[in-house]
C-alpha cells in the first residue's frame, strides 16, 4: 500500500505508517499536482491546508481512505468520497484540549488587551492607562456547540467562575447539567452573553451563522471568539460591528479563506488574530498524527476505523463482538450474489442469538457490500453500500430473534429474485468464519479463500467418483469436499473446494452427468 502525506504531520504518525506501507511526503502541492499524482496511492493524509476536491477524489482511482489529521473535514468533499466508497477519517479528540486552551487564551487576551499592550511596550512606550481590562469572573460565556471542544471550554470557564450558557440542539439536558451549563436558544445566547465562543463544524447550515442580523442583537460589550472554522462568522459584518463599537472585540483563529495573509479583520486593534493555532501544540500534533496513522492501517487490514466520518460507526464496547461477524456478513453477501439467479427484488438479513442484541447496521452494510461487490462498476464497501443499494432500488429488511437453536449467533441472508429465493447463513466458531447453510441444506465449510464448486444433485452411488474423475482429468486438485442431503438417495448439495478455478468446459461436463442439476463456480 502507498500513502501520500500532503500536509505536515508529526513524525510519530509517519513512523507508524512506515511500518505497514510505503510513505511519500509531498507537501505544498498545487491542486493540479495532487490530481496528477494521487492515482498512485491508496491513502491520502492532509491537515487543513490541502483541499481534497471532487476532482482530486475522482483522480484517486486506488484511494481507500482520506485522513484528516485534525477535527474538521470541511476541506474534503465527503459526499464525493462516499459515492466512490472511500472512507474519510479524522482525529476528533487529538486537539480537543489544545483548541479549548487556545480559546481561553484568546478570551483572556481580549479582556486584558495583551497583544496590543505587548506591541506598545516593545515599541518603547509605557501606556498603562490605554489598556484597562475586564475580569471574566461572573461574566456570561455563551458556547455555541457543546461537543468535545465546547465541553472542555466549559470546564475551564467554570474554573474562572463564569456563568455558562450554551446552544446545541443535539446535546441532552443531562449532559449540559453535568457541565453546569444552561441550554438556551441561539437568540437568547446572543442577547445575554458577555463572551461568545463557537465550537461547531462548517456546514451549509452553519455557514454565516453569525452575520449582520445576529450581531445586531448582541450586547455592545460582547466579545466573540472563533477557534472552530472560518465561515461560521460573516467577517465583513463582524469587522463593521467592531468598528462601530456594537461589538467590543473579537479573537479569530480561523478564516473563510486560508492561509489568510490579509483580511478586513486585520484592520482593527480590537480584533486579535492568530494563524489557525487551535491545534498547534506538540501534544496535539502527535496525538492527531498517531490517530489517523492507526486508522489508515486499520482500513488497509479491513478493520473498522475508530473515527470514520462517513462509514457506519461501531462503538468501542461492541467492536469486539461485531468485528468477527463483519467478515461473515461480507462473505455471505458475496456467496449469495454468486449463487442467486434472476433479477433481485429484495434482501432480508436475519440476526439470531447473541448478535441480535447489538446495533447491526455495520453488518447490514457488510452484507450489501458483499452482494454488490461483483456487480457494481463502483468500489463497494462499508461506506457507500447502503447508498448504492438504495440507488438500485433494492429493498433491504432486517430481522432479529434473541434465540438461536443451533448456534450462539447466526446471520442469515435471503435474496429474493425473479427466479426464486437464495438463502445462505453463517456464524463464527473459535474466531473463524463458517458457512453453515445453503438454501435447505445445513453444512459447515470454512471460506478460507479460493474457489468452490456448488452442485445440486441426486444422492446416488458412484456420482462423486465421476465428479472426481472430471476434476482429475483437468489436473485440478480437490482440497476438501462437503456433502449435505435432505434424505438418503434424495436431493443433495455437494461443495468442492478447489485449488484452481474449474474451466467452463469442465463445468459443462459436470452438468452432463445424470442427476446433477446445477453447477456453480464460486470464489470466496
């Protein structure tokens, strides 16, 4: 596997990657240069500088994962990546503390005029009277977004004896109560806050969240801090409000266009600016680099990443239970797609036993990925399997039963087509995948990879020997054979594990044997 690192990341992360992949570090590439080279790589790692556009993603024919060594992914076209089955991961917790501390640092810089006082004193002037400050104690801090960073800001502000209010529609009252934060509407937050800090992602819904209209409702003594994302605040509207003294000051670490070497926000001394330093601590850089490196390696190994932006999420506490069944589910999907005939109408996935107690969305996606893997011109994986199934008009139904008669857990996939119904089932035994049912036949085979012949036939003496002669004449070794029958000398299923694929003409020879009804070559 090859990894392209397009923005600087910590050496600790690079060292982890080099133990598992070929790593190229090419920073400062133009969009055209990235497009021309990305086709050679399975993974792309960026920070905030590199823009991973739809054009870049389309050129990345081999890409399996795009990793952002930081919190946001607004510089990545996640929709395009999802459509093409590319996992997008980030490091949402790596710079949490760093960003929270920078927020507090900027707030205190605003209240005590630290940057301005520093500049004046270094110019040789002693002007104490010009820099009368304001205490933050007993002031109201309005936090927009009470996620990882917002929560850490709240903890630190509480230590400064501030009153805390927050606006976040997707935070429970109990969580806010534990942080000693009062949840309010955005309108109320704007009206009551002495300080406002933003900790939300940049989306179409949040772009320009704080504009001229919102700034018209704040206190004239309010100070606004943004260490989250440029574009959340209308920069022109903010600069105008500060200039007209309708806002006392602002501290901005992020900009609508970066890198920003000139901005309307640079023109007022009451606006403190820093060049996107929220994550710029040694500790944060090491943690973010390690996080994304480990996730890239997980994806190369076929394992689910911890912080996927666009793949089904598996909570850490259930990962150990679900992970073995992801391979089973994917194998069942691949097997069903090769055994079924006709036009697919519906897909049913049934979970029995212990596995039914978990969130099985990931297993459903794995089944769909296996089903569509051999028939879609697009890369199909856990990221876009549901999207592609919906686009193809496939009806997918899940069922769960807490009790399983024969196994601790069982996953059954039933594919209904215009030609009938194909049923396959599998489980995990001693950490190994087992296929245990094909239609009406109960079997036990381990899909270790390679080729299999599935044949419906009438159970009678001499038939297996005839089959063995045909494969022997073709110089193809049978590594294992499994036979399941409904009754003696009745309908039966024979499965041959082969070292090599059986040529089409030899398959036709098998079909010409009396009492053999079907012959299917399957690759697992």
